[in-house]
């Protein structure tokens, strides 16, 4: 695909109006299979050597309601970061089909800020309504755009992303639910405006760091894996290099 074709398909105005934008798959079937195999490899590696990779692992049991934990004791919810463990995921973070739309939205070149692999295997936990900058990135710039690339078909049954269009406008810093440092107070979330964004494997959603988003429990028998890359304008530099943990040697 030529550079012109890639950037021409990006509706920048719509992104800034709605706070998100979906995009067609950029990978071949073979590439998508390679990404799923790489996800399986990392999952196996980190499950087998959970102590060593402890700093990268979020466990499902720490995020599921009590009645939903049976059988999920050793299931990984998220691995973060992965680009230093996986040359393949590091390479895809630089893929033109991802970097160019993000650059088109910012209007300038971009640098990778964060990368993670969200597994959401069957029975996988919800992500309550949150804003990424407010919960997680306050120590950094808020000029951040995330690209979520599904490795599996995602719909309401396996917990596709849901968003509230326009909720990023004005960069609101909504208050947390009492007792949480992640979830936004439900009084500030108009769920009647929520829009599920079902996508096929390989398709992508780009979104702003203030956009309210959510995903439900995976109630299906199929995984809903996603590789997630976040970018900042390159002129700010590599602002989050400290995210790579020293793995424990046992
Ligand atoms: O994987 C998901 O469904 C949501 C992920 C998300 O919002 C996050 O990691 O901040």
C-alpha cells in the first residue's frame, strides 16, 4: 500500500470529534496467525516462569468478582510490556499501517510509549469505565493515542471495547469511584451513550487518552486477545523507557 493510500484513509477530523476511529486490518492471514502464535508463546513463557516475569503479569483472579474466579486461578489477564520479550511485537509496533495513521492524527511523527498484550481469555475480567491518562499515565504527557489491534474476532459476547463518543472533549479529568484509582465514578459516566465497537481479528481501533472506555467479562468460549500500542509525538522523545522491568532471576 502506498504512503498516500495509507494516510488518505484516516479520517482525522472524525477522530478528534469522536475520540476514536476504527480501521481495517493491515495484516495478512499469515501475519495474524504469526501474531496469535506469538501471543501463545508469551503466555506459555510467562505462565511457566511466573515468578521471573511477575512484574509484567496481571492475574485474572485479581480482577474478577468472587463468583467468577473458579478455574481462573492461574490465568493471565495482561502482559505488559511485551515488546522487549518479543521481536515480532516490537516490529509490529513500527508497522507503517499503524504508525502512519497515528502520525496523521497527531500531524507529526510518533514514538512508541507503551505496549501490552491483553488476553481476555474465556472468563476473562471486565475493564470498568476508565480514562487511560487519568488512571494510568498522569506522570507523563497526555498527548497519547492508543491503537488496539484485535488478534481474534471481538464482539459483545467476548468483551469487545465499548466507548462513549466525544467523552474526551475538553480533556476532562473525571473523578474516580470511591476506593478506586482506576474506575471512573459511575455518576460521571452516561452509559446510555455507550457504543460497543465489535471488530474482526486484525481490525483496529485508535483512541484518545481521555476517551471513556470499558469492556465486559468474556462470557464466551473464545479468546479476545489484543495487542495494544500507545504512541506519543516523537518530538517529546522516548518518554516511557523506564517501563521495562528487570525480570527476576531465580
Ligand atoms: O482489553 C480491554 O478490553 C481494555 C483494555 C484497557 O482499556 C486498558 O488496558 O486500559
